[in-house]
C-alpha cells in the first residue's frame, strides 16, 4: 500500500509541475485542434508557450528559488549535538564512473557539508538515508561510501537504505534520536519542506542548508534557458510539497 501511495504521489506531481503541466496543455490543444475547435486550441497552445517561456526565464526562476533558499541561513558550526542527518538525493549505478560522479551534484554537496560538520564535531554520528531507486544500491550506501573515502570511520555512520522520501527519512531518525536536537543537512531549496516535516513529528532539527542555486540578479533582459526551466521545476516541486503538507495539517485538525 505504501508503494502504491508513493507511485501515485509521483504520478500526480508530474502533472502539476512545469513539464507535465505544459505537456498537458499541449495535449488538450492538440485535441481541440483535431476536434476543429481552433479557438480553444489556440488558447491552450498559447498558454503552454507562455508557461514554457515563463519557467525558462532566468529572473523568474531565480525569484522562485530565492524564496526557498533565503529562509534558513548557512550553518554556523557551533552546536552541541550527537547526530547529523544528511538527506538522500539521486545517484546512478554505473560502475564505469568514479564514486564522485555516480552521486548527484546536490547529493555530493549534501555529503560534503555533512562531513565538514562532522569534522568540526568528531564525536557526532552521520545518518545517511535513501533507497535504491532504479539501481541495485541504495543512496544511503553510496553516500556512506563517499564519507568513508573521505576518512570518516564506519563507526561514525548510521545507514538506512529503506526510506523513499523525506517523511520516511524523518520517521526513521525519530526512532534513533527522539526529540533531541540534531543537524539536518539538505539542499537549500528543500530545507523549508524538510524542516516542516521533521518539526511536525515533534523533532528539533537545526538547519544546515547547502547546494544553493540562487544567483545574483543580472538584469531583466535575459533569454530563456534550459537551466532556468530546471530550476523552476525544482522550486515548484518544493512549493507544491509545502502546500500539500500544510493542507494535510489543516485536514488533520478538522477531521
């Protein structure tokens, strides 16, 4: 049942995020075009083009990203805690690539930040979580392998290869540390939603954001770019996740 819910969530999210929304509008426009309703077809085609240009426009993408990344400052490396939880991210299983290339860019930055914090506080343990996705090795194991390559001892690592999303990661860590304070490492864009999820379980995370995407403002006269569309997709995914969590909280209070 959990697996079905996970897949259903992924399926629905596709259609409300930029690419899925644009594809859906195009599909509806094509339908009306072949149904000989050119007026409606034109509206859907224009709407899809408008959204494509909007989400690809650098200032707009940067605005969306900045709204997420500015919510928590960088970590100050001065807390007294026992655990550092590094949230999982993507990876691939191509053995022809070095380990540094098999972990996603954001994943590498999360790992490095967690390791840096651990070096400042050697008595801490790093928690790595994350399932295997479509590969034969979990993201938690990949991240732990990188940490060991960077001279973090195996005894300082706690690895759980089962969680499929942030909620499952939070539930696992709660069984380990209860309501004690700990350092939470994840991408700056993901941090607001992650903090919300962990705090909703009565936990006390200390934010250590990394993998920033925000760039300096370079003027309004900018051409659309594929990278900006990618950043808009990341931001919209997080905003939808935050809205969903808030909606669930309201429904829980009502019912």
